[in-house]
C-alpha cells in the first residue's frame, strides 16, 4: 500500500520549453502532496506544498510563476517547469501524505535535463 | 531553529557487522522523527518513525532506531548489515511550524556502504 508514482521518470528538453511532471497516489487519497528538488549528493529541498482544490504554498525563494503546481484531485498533482533553463536541471521528487497521518510516501523521482 | 544533523557523510561497515547511522535533532516540543532510505535514482522509501511510546522503534528490512530525548538523538541501527543495505539514508523531523501540513525537515543524508 501507499504507492506513489511519477511520470515521466526522466525527461530531456530544450531551453525555453515547458515540462510537466505528474505525481499520483495509486492506492490512497492524498489531500496534501509535496514537491522536492534534489541536487547531486545533496538532501531534499522542499519547493512547495500542494493542496487539493487550493493554491499551492511555495517555500521562500521558489518562483511560483516558474514552477506551476496544480492539485486537481485527491490522487494527482502536477508540477510544470515553465521556460526551463539548464539551471533547472535536477531530480524532482514528489511525496504524498496519507490523510490524518504523519509520514510521507515518495514517488520514484523525475530527472529533468535541460539542454 | 529547527534542524536535523547527520554528522557522518559516509559510514562504512563490513557485511554481517552491526551498523549505526547517527541523527540528532533540534525542535521545540515533542519531536516526530522519521528515517528514509534512497537507492540510486529513486525516491525515498519510508523505514520507520517515532511519534510517541516505546523509545525503540522497529521498522522495515530489519532496521530499528532508538529515540533518546536527553541526547536529542534518533540513531538508526541494524544488528547485521547486508550489502544490499548500501544506500543513502535520511533522517527527518516534522516541522512543528507547518501545522496540519506536517512538512518534514531532512538531514543532509548519510551514505552507507556495506562491504562484502
């Protein structure tokens, strides 16, 4: 139980284009999902908290117009990296919190490379 | 300020020997503590958590962790390491300021290398 999927697992895009990453909770409903960014050999940096039916809450320093988050249902959140640049290349990981629980379950991650 | 410290970048242990991955925390009030493991190019997998109750918490894959309030520590342990345990381990604490969102604050991670 508590399986979270991400799609795609890896993507290469050209500078200036936009990329959408999907995060799905497969066997549970998640009112809250989180989006993280992880640089090589570093810890996870929380980018934003995604709430079903409401606007996402972004961490300080994260550009909300660049990283668009939509949480349209209790099982799906999307992150769109708009006008991507090489510095946006990273490993993006989502997690979903089981309602009324404290632990988060993580997706397998999406490696984004912007050329 | 709330924080999690994992003082060791890497821990090396021989297969069959016991292992310990250290974690200390700083948070106001009662801490909610977690351990996650990450394999290469994968997301994090939940290992165990401490919310309340017995200080010794047992989790997945034979791992356990001991909550020590006086030392503000939550070290991860396993009696007998396997080569397949080699991975990146993260300690995390619930951000008490995040309210119902239950955000997590992660340590920097410790790479565990188990040698045959």
